[in-house]
C-alpha cells in the first residue's frame, strides 16, 4: 500500500521486494553508535577506531556494497569483529544501542533512533540511495518519479 519509499537499495532487495528504484545518489556507509559509546564523542571515525569493536552488518549476499565492505574489513582489518544480522528493524537498532556495538548506517538515518548517533567513517564505501516504487506504478507515481528525475537531471525509464 506504499507508492514510493526513499531509502538505500541494491539489486537483491529490489528483486526480493518486487520493486524498482530511481537512484538519486550514492551515500557513504557510516556507523551508528550509542550516544553513550566512547566513540560518540568523535565527529568522524577512522577505521582503526573500529578495532576491538563489534560492527553489525547485514548477512552476506544481502548487498554487494555490504559484501565489499565486509571483504575489505576481513582482509585489511581483522581487528574488527563483524556481527551478522538478517534484517533492519527496531530490534537491530536497539541491539546496537544496548550492546554498545556499531551498526552499518547511512547519514539519512540520523533521526531513526533517539539513542544512536550516525558517524562518518574514513573509508570509500558507499551504497545507492533513491526512490523505490512498483514495477507497475500508478500514473501519479510515474509523474512524480519522472519529475524528480528531471529535477535531479537523471535518466529514467518509468
């Protein structure tokens, strides 16, 4: 019953959810931390700040972007403990806060949880962000997506 959702996406999710997307931008992969975590005092994290920490990532094959981050960390930064989870929901955000872990996040989730802070990390990992909508959108949704694409100067085949 939802016409359009703005969020991160990847091919696997689009297939699973039976929708399509208009990519608006690539956003940096960040880390969410409890506002009580010692790292929350920083404005930006270095990868070495994550050493000895638990980093919560979606399970392998969820997203090629997450898998690239995971592989980079396993190969170059084994000091970071990766903890898998299967789906973003309130329980995952609460787990991050309660366990003083770090959680893969994006800047657009800044207000998703009152006890979490989103911090950029000094790495080059990004993920697509855009509008998700049905493969067979209504006329109104088609018009909206085309208008957004025009304003953003993007090509779309809605």
